[in-house]
């Protein structure tokens, strides 16, 4: 199997040698800061050849007729720079650009066109690209921008609650989403409070959310990908940022290890520390909200060093430690810790139209839950990831190929509601190889690829073809579509039938599955899915656009934890149904729907409107049901306005509406005796626990949800070198009582958070 990956790598790598014409490549950087410029427009007008730089500032123009030409580079907010170059047959020359910043002028039609050209070359079906600037366009809870707050407004995204909430992306459960930080898999990206993630918004360079139909570069998940990339530290001067609010405090520091000089290499560092003290401050500021419901605390540390060459090659070394703690008085306590470290590199060989990316990472995650019964409840996962990928450019076309090796160990112990132990200790290895070809023409873009996932410890292989493309019907109207097959081994330690999940653990694919499902033999331990997504996008003008997308996800096979297990799977209970003996069950299901999005953005106004219609269903072999996140209708409206021309005062608001989640109603109660002492137990004098008689599973619907958040930001200068700003924010402005869940035992309704005003103070230097 591994030999096949090597052959695939060499095959794709050999394709570029057939080019017989000359090429030029290079990197586009800011002449002052040394930061790579994304989406810069690079043109040779006399040949009618042009392209755009990627997120690393790299560009390439190939199949150029030998001769002497003028090449130029430009981007919004920068001077245009020209050079004369000589193209030589069958050779690739290097020409780097260092653009000088200028005052932005919206009237530069040619520069605006650069962004549109880039948009035409990317398919971006089922994809939302988030920039650091956009994170500040929505109300910030506690006055601190956070990625998790922005993710909630995206098409197809459902958020389950403020406390222990999780994100569900276009019908998939959280375990079906892969979250990446600089290429490293993050197993739990969201803190228990549900309002904050482990990501520091000040460090984020970009975040790409692939909600359906993602390409062959990503694997190991069957629903969605969130790929977060951090920026490098300042390459010229020591700088930093400090923020404090009733929710948390944070500080970041960055600076050069070797200062940037145009045409030479540079290096820098950046480090961030974030700490929450809500469990203590709630008693002071939010005593009315029952501080016992806000026992959340966390702290996050992230650090990174970057070493950059003049030609675009680089190496980055990073590490992190994220912690989360919850302690409900007299009840349950949770705590998780995850740490990791790794390196990523990009090599740009001289004289070739190829770049090579690679990574090596290690991470560890452990969560523990403690309750009154003192029974062990824990889940841990740790392992490594290694990968190598090469991209070869052919005019605007791309050939990409690579392989990955993932190895991880899962350790799991938990007791289900029937007091039966479910546990696992297993090491898993995954090997994968992939290749794709991307064709870019005047009216269309088409990308076809294949990914092979070999799950060594399971003995299963998944061959996953994927295609996507777009057709520019006119200058403003575009049709896009994608389809593909996906697989994963990892499963969640929490049942998809649970409403509230603070305990978020992981398991590898298990042998302890039923032999048959839905009348057919279970031959694979993998979770499998097919995606199909299509849509239209229309550019209304240069400031606004609208899109509509429809999607369908067929989850052929899903592995779930068996909450109905009554007997240990031992010979003496072999006469009992597998449904009552196995630790895990097999299910299937589907998710379908459509999303409508409108966006407007200019220098002073940002408007965003999303409506999502989603249907999610599951079948467990006996009943069909709607999982707890099957929210039929979801609306998000966002508006941000810069009030004064100097940009010192701004205000924004976000309103969210969601139809009710499914839930299982209660029909009655009884005394539950578990017969732990065996058949000889005397039920007439035994003291049982409270048993619940349930109605039809998830046949009820909770009330609708809606909430308004708002904030006002005022910026002022404390000195020439220090910039300060203050943010007044209000969460749940009109104090809507949104239900979180219903406590069956105490027969009380538990609501999500009430109105929470906050003032934050920030300073940067």
C-alpha cells in the first residue's frame, strides 16, 4: 500500500517535465512589513498573461513565449511595481515583488479587478473564507472577538447552546468535523462556556470553512473541515496587545528575531496567553444570572516562530497548551487539557514551477469527568501527523499530489445510563495518498482528484473520488457544484441522542459492532458518506453579492455509542439481542437543505444575511429519528457601521433566529431496580433509582430560539506608540429566555444565558 502512494507521488511529480516554454515565478511581499501579500495581481500585459498570488504570496506564470517583457504587480492599497524580465526557453526565472503601501483609493478599477480574477479561479463551493478583519464585524461577547462567534453566522451552521454548546455544520455532528490549527488536528476547539474557542483572534490570518464537498487535500472526516491558519509575528519591531473584560484577560507579544530587509531572509516570533475568570467574576458582575451556572474557567497558551527566506520558502515551529475546567457545586466537574507542538515548511525550489509543503505534528488530549458516584469517566487521544504535498503550476492549471501518515492512541472509560462500563484502549494508524488536477479556463474551472485512505489497524481501505467545478455564465453569474466520497475512523464518546454534552471524548473504530445492520452484513468499521452540493452566485455590484446553495449528504454508515446496553458481551449473555450487549451500534442517515446568503461590504458598512433550511435524519436499525441538532430554520442577520469618517467609532449588531430542536418528551416515572446482585435480588425491599418512561424518541420540539447581541467600539490614541480602544457589548439585549434543556428529574426548565452586559479595555503597542 505504501509503495502505491510513492508511485502516485512520483507519477504526478513527473508531469511538469513536459513543459517546453519559459516561466516566471516569485513572491509578492509588503515592502515595509515583509508580510506576504495574498491576491496580488501579476500581469504580463503584452502576452495577455496574468495570475494572482496565493495565501503565501507565491505566484507563477508558465508557458510563456521566450523574449523580453514588462511584468507588473499590484494590489489594493499598494503602489504598482514593474520590472523587465527575459523569458528563456524551458527555464523558470524568479522575480520577486516588494510593494510599497499607499493610501487606499476605491477608484482603482484595475486593482478591484484583481480580486475578481482571483474569485473566478477558485471554485469555493460549500466554502466560506474568513479573514481577521471580518471577526471584528460582529458583536463580541465580553468585548473580545472570537472565531466561534463568527462561525455561528455561516450558512448551514447550527450552534446548540451557550453552555457546553457545539457546532453542527450542514447536518453533521461535531465528531464529523475536522478542526485544523496550522495543519494540526485540534480535538476540542471550543471551551465549555460555548462563547469562546481556543483560537486567539489577534493571531488568526485566515480560516476556511468547507461545509460540504471539500477536496482531496482533506480526509479523515465525513462532514466538514475548518482550517485555521495563524499569522507570523511582526518582522520589524516589538509589539503586542492587551485586553481585559469581566469574562477574560489576554496578552500577546510579537517581534523580529531577524529584522526584515527586502531581498533577504527574516524571522520572527509571536506568543499569546488567554485566561478566563468567569467562575470568579460572575459573583461580582452577574450575580443575578445564578453564578452557580457559570463555573467556567480556561487558559490558553500558543507560541510560534517563523523563519522566512527571500524566495518564499519558510519553516514555522509552533506549540500550544489549552485547558478547560467546569465545576458545578455539589454536582459534576469536568476538566480537559490538550497540548501539542509541530512544524510546517514550504520549499520553493529555484528554477522549477513547483512548491513543496510538509508538516510534522504531535498532540495530546485528555478529558475527565467526576460525579458523586466516583466512577471513572475519562477519554484521551494522542498521536502524530506527518504529511508532504507538492503543487506544480501549468499556466493557471495546477497539479497537486501528496501523502499523509496519522497515528493515534485512544483510551476511554465511561458508564452508560444503565450502569454498564464501556471502555477502549487502542492504537490506530492511517495512511493516505491523493492527487488532483485543476483546470482553469476563461469561463470555467474544473478540479478532479482521488484520495486513498488506508486504515491499517482496521484493515479497511477507502477509495474516495472527488470532483468540483464552476462555470461563469456571465461576468456576474456563476454556477458551482461538487461531489465526493468521504470516510473516517474516529467516533465520539458521546451519543448523538444526548442534548447536552460537556464530556467530549473520542474512540477509534470498534470491533464491538453488530454483525448485521438493516438486513445486511456489517463488513466495515468505517464511517462513510457521499456529498453533493450545487449553487449559484451573483455579483450585484463591486460591493455586494448573493448566493444560494443546495446540498445532500448521505451518511451510509455511522458508528454510535450504545446507550441501551444492558448486558456485558460475555458468553453467559449470548442469548440476549446484540442491541442489548454491544457497546456500539451502527446507524445511517442523511442531511439535506439549502442556504441563502447576502453580503455587502465597503469601507464603512458591512452587512450579512443568511437563511438556512436543513433536514437531518437517522436510522438505528429499529427507529428513524431526528437528532437533537435538527434545526429546520436558522436565520442570521449582521450589520456593522463605522459611524465617523476617521474610523474611531463603530457599532454592530447580530440577530439570530432558530426553530426548535427535537427532544424526547417524558410520559412518567417509576422505580428503577438494576438487579446488580443478580436474579436473587429481592425487588420487594430494594431501593431503586428514579426511572423515566419516555415518549417517542425526539418526537417533540423545543420552543423557538432568538437573540440579539450588540456592541459599540470607540478607539483613541493614548500616545504615539500606543493605540487603545474600549468596547461596550451586550449579549441577549432584550433578555430572551431561550430554553437550553429540560431537567426531567427536577422537572424544571433550564434556560441559556440571560442578558450579559460587558465593557472591555484593549491596548496595542
